């Protein structure tokens, strides 16, 4: 576990997000304790990305509460990081992208340099450290986004479909980094479209549909025998646009 | 030899021999327009960035006003400054009318909306792209501002060049507030207008050639900035 005091568990209480009269997140309640890798799955438009953004504090809920029980009055934001589906790279070198994130946390130059060198080495990006980040390949950019998040030493890492536009090789590399981060104590909460990836990575699964949690279960139980007909249909590959 | 060709030869000779009158006029024009551009950049970029990043009462009206004033006619800007600086105007006691400083002020007013409005667009585009990531990293609009200005530096350089291009090429405003006084407020554009009226084309053509060369240089710089941005920033 990173940081001085754990911010988990995270609890959502009857969280609603309504936009334009539509309830995109519709009364979600759940709790995430430390230690697991949670994978959120569901059809397009289920609210997976919104769910992550709500948890990470990028969007305020219309109703309900999001509580970091361990934060105890402290701002939990600095103990979290998020990696987006499409990595957003600043117009500077790979190294400078990571250094920038660390400078926002107020780290001194020496500590920044050490952290940057460490995460670049561990993500296999040392060779391209000085190249402009935006001219890197999609896979390299996503690895760099993960390295940037890793350098922050977050207690909780949110990943929004981090491999959706990557080839199998790059996806494998990303999954390995996610496993390593988790092994070092970072709580993983991620979304994916890829059921294979969900099976490979998930300790527990949240199945979302129409902004509601249909099922929240340990991964083996969910994949071997989903409790809800909707989740079962989704796992069979059926299209759920009508339900 | 036709009068036109003769005038062209004379113009070339003036440029090649670095005629002192010509050099003085070009120097004054550059000093006035560069001064106005620097001032407009100093004031316009922060205004544009604030309008892009922050929500405040009157923001929408400011954006509309800046966009509308991008097409401000130079003679109107000149008239406005003239009224302010004329002896009976509120700043008439400063005695600035018919001075290079008055011309700087007039060009500043002319290009400020251009620099501010285009800067707003640049910063807004970058903020739209970066917002979630920067907020995730803990940077709100205030902390993001220097980042956005730095990452948008090549685009903002283009904005500054657009302002300079507008300033160096305008004639109406500097004519009204400068008075086109020889060796004091005579710029390239006002000299061209005067010399054409006098039927003396050589100096006018020489200055025209220099103005075109400046326009080409500005455009070349814009392309160079874009090339550098693509190569180093992946923009």
C-alpha cells in the first residue's frame, strides 16, 4: 500500500448522474475495499466510463454520496490516478510528461528524477525517454500513461478501457504492468470491453447495465455462473440493446 | 524604358543602396508594429486565456466582443485614438498625438482583439483536450494555465505573427494619429499612399517590395512554427 494512510474503502451510496433529463447512472450503491482488482463490464452506454469518472471525482453526482472512508477529512484525490482510454500526452518529451505530473504533487527535482527513471525502466520505456510523447505509438503512449500514473504511487488506480485500441502485444504489456502495480499494493478498478481481459485480470466483477449495477460478484463465481439473466446473456455474447 | 520599369529600377536601387530615408521609414514601421504586437501579446494572451478557462459574469459578451472586433476597421481604431489623444480629448494633456507612441497605441487597439480572440481559441482547444487528464493529476484551470500556454506556444506564436501582419500592413489608423510627418511618423504604408498621390512611384514601389517581403517572411515563419510543432510536439 502506498501513501501514509489508506483512503479505502470507497463507498458509493445511491449515486445518481442525470444529464438532459436522463439518469445515466441510476442509483448505484457499492463498496470497494482494499486489495482486489475490480473489472467493470457491460454493454456500450451502460455507464462504465461515467462510473469511473464519478469515483475519481472528475464528475460530481447529481444525487447520492461518494465516500472515501479512510480519507478522514483529507483530500483523497492525491492518492488516486486514472489512465484514460485514449492517453492524453502533453506536448513535451516522455520524461517531461511524467516529471510534470510529479511536479504537480510538489516533489523536489531529485526525487522526481529518481521516480521517473524507475518507472521508465519498469515499463520498458527508458529507450524512448527523450522522444516527444505525442509521436510515440499508441501502445507506447498508453504505457507512458501508466508509467505516469505509477510514478504518482497511487493507492487506487482507475483505468478506463486502457487497451481498447491496442494490438495483442501492447495489450499484454499493459496487463503485465497492471498486474505488477496491483502486486505492489495498488487497488485496481478498471473497465473493459474485452471479456477475455476481464477473465484474465479480474478478482471481482461489476456488471453494469443502463447505469445500474446488475451484478457485483467474485470473478470465478460471475464467469462460472452469473446470477442474473442479463449478465448470462452478455457473457454468451448476446446483444442487450433492448433490455 | 517605360515609366513603370524605370520606377522599378529606381526602387531596386533604393533597396540595394539601403537609402537612408527608406531605412528610416522601414525602421520606424517595424518599431511601431513590433511595439504594438508585443503589447497586444502581453495583454491579449492573458485575456484570451482567462476567457477560455474561467467562467465569470460577462464572459460570453467578452468573447462575442473580441470576435466582433477582430474585423475592426483601422480608420475607426485611428479615429478612436485620435479622439482620446486630441487636445480636447481625455488624454490630450499628454501631447501624444502625431507621435510614434500614438501610432503604437492605435495599432495595439487594432490587433488586441485579434490576439485575444485567437489566443482564447488556442487555449480553449488545448484545455478541451487536456482537461480531464490535468484535473486527474490535480491541476485546475489556474494551475493548468501556464501548461496550456507552454504547450500552445507554437500556435500562439502564429497568433502573434497574425497580429504583426495586421499591424504592419494597416494604413488608416497610423495616418490619422501619426499625421504622416516626415522623419517623425512616416511609415511604409503612409509613405506609399503619399508617394502614389504625388506620382512618385520609386519609393512607393521599394516600400511595397519590402512589405511583400515582410508578408512572405511572416508566412514563412508561420509554416516553420507549424513544422517545428509537428516535429517536436506531435501537434
